C-alpha cells in the first residue's frame, strides 16, 4: 500500500497537478491539508473518476483537511476529539479514516504565527489534545499513523539555517516537546529519504528562490505506531512535485507499506 501526505495549499488551485500526481504516483491513500475550500467546493467527482473516495473536513477558510482513498474509506471521524476552539470555533484541522485495515489521521497543525500570539498558545493546546486523542490507536494492533503538516521542524537539522529561526515558531522547545509527547504515546517519526541533497525537506517558501536554493524545512511528518512502522518498506519526499508553475509550497511525503 502506498500512503502519502501533502499540503496542497488550495485544492482548487492545485487540482490538475493533484489528479496528475495521483495517476502517476500510484498512491492508494492521500492525506491532504490546506484544502482552502468548503465541503461543497471539494472535487469529489473528479477524484471519484480516478477511483478515489473522499472524506473531507473543511469550511472554506485557509485550513481544511481530507483523506482520499482507493483502498476503502471507513470509520470516518471529522475533527480532533477534545480539541480546543480558536475564536469560538473548532477549526477543520483533523480527519481520520480506515483504509483497508490501516487507520490514518490527516492533520493540519496550527501555525502559531508568533510566540507571543494567542495562536501559539492555541497551537500548544491543540497538540496536547492530539497526543491525548491518539493514545488508543497508537497502542492498538492495527497499523495507525498521523500524517500531515505539523508546522514543527523536529530538530535543527530539519531547518536550512537554524540561526534564522531563533525565537520564532516551528522550532521552539515547547513545540518540539509536543512531538516528544507523540513518541511517548507510542508513535515514531517515519523519516523519509531525500531525492536530492542530504536532508528531506518538505516545505520551501515561494519567496527569494527558496526552492532552487534548497532553503527548506521538514515540517510535513508521518508518525506511525509499531504496526505501521514495522510495515514501512520505503519513504521519500517527492520534491519533483514542488517544481514548475503552479506548484504547492509543500512536496508530498510518500510511504510504502508491505501490507
């Protein structure tokens, strides 16, 4: 089974590339983040024509998540159980589904904006709720993974120049401690291999030629339980999909399972 995660940065803007990538990559299950559409605007029919069913949690703002699968789509849960509100609303940042016996959760972790901002405190509360909500699946016997844009670089090696990020979000001890919390819950970071250079970055800003200069970050992550990680045959960042006109600022992370 081939499972992937991809922050598409607007599924409407990226739809032709998304459909072409699904066809060429042979992906069975794709966790999508930042759909930037309402559920009514989601391209269910275009994906169905390729053989994919879709489960969506979206409200038309800058977030939104989905799972699309040609390997079954059962036990769908929209939202983060026990998750906090932001400005009175639980944002559509999580969705779970079971695909041919593999449980996946697509997450778009809050950005945090600035350390002194309310959004940063919200991010930490959201991550705490995520840890609590994965405990049962993490300890279970069936393969389970949380995949998505975590907006956290796990280590300094996951940022092209750590000195530039001092005092900023994405690299703070509290955010990285939240990833430690996921490991304590029984999940492990599935490290992808890079297709170029020595670090598997997944995100490159659109500005200042960041992608050609490889000024990137690894913030799109896959955290799997023991049953999931034992089945991993390969994992890589498809940086080719970051190239060219109309690309997302994130590249897909692909995981091949021997299941």
